[in-house]
């Protein structure tokens, strides 16, 4: 066996080990990957029941209904479409109608989204990046005024919306 053929075999073996490692990593991560969808995407793409994803938008005014045993029903809208959400548990303190929300869960056969996690904004100027982008694409988001029908995409600048990556205080510890 020549020196050149030994090198080729070694390179091929290393490539096979790397491909196997990459395949194992991707298969392990496939169960934890959750995609974001807006209510319009859910309605237009016909998401299959049982599919796990994140639903983001604004809590529709007048849709919040509290039931027994910490059950909550509300609607999430992006002004084009609305998805009914059912949740059981404690809601974040900042959760309220007309504000941004991201709910993670599964779509039920009747078209109702059953959430197991609900996330709300963390301060008055925060909107999740995906939700803000979806609302800006429709021309429905204007910073400082929330959702408005008169806002146009040119009025909603990307720099106006705070996102987790643009918040400079994120991750800094308070010095008490």
C-alpha cells in the first residue's frame, strides 16, 4: 500500500466519522426544533393537526376568557387571520389583550391551538422579532402605537422595534 492510498483511506475514514457525528446531532435536535408561524400562515398553509410550533401575534381584544382550574381561552391575531388558543396554567404578569404574545404548543383537529407555554413581552417596547416582522410585512405595526390599521410598512422601521438581540442591557447583571 502506497503512502498516497493510506492518506486517502485516512481522509475517507475521518469524513465518514464526521458525517456520522453530524447525522447523530441532527437527529437528536430534530425533536427540539420548533418553527414560528403567524395566524395567517396557519390559515393559509393548512398546518396538519398535531404539528408542534410557535404561534405569535397579538392577543385579540375581547377574546380573553378565564375558566376553572386556571384554564384560559383567547385568540391570537395578526389582523388578517385569527387562531383560537387554549391554555392551562399561570399566564405571565404582562399578558393582556392587545399585546404581543408567543404561544408554543400543538394544533388540535378542530383548528384550536393548545398551548403548553405562553410568553409575553418583557417591557413596554418589546415585541418578539418574528411577530414584529410579520406585522411589519402586513403594514400593521407602528412602534409606540402597537397595532394600527393606518400604519404602513414605511412608517415601521426595523430600528424602532426592540428585540432580544438589540437590547443592550440583556444579560447584564445589576450591581446591588
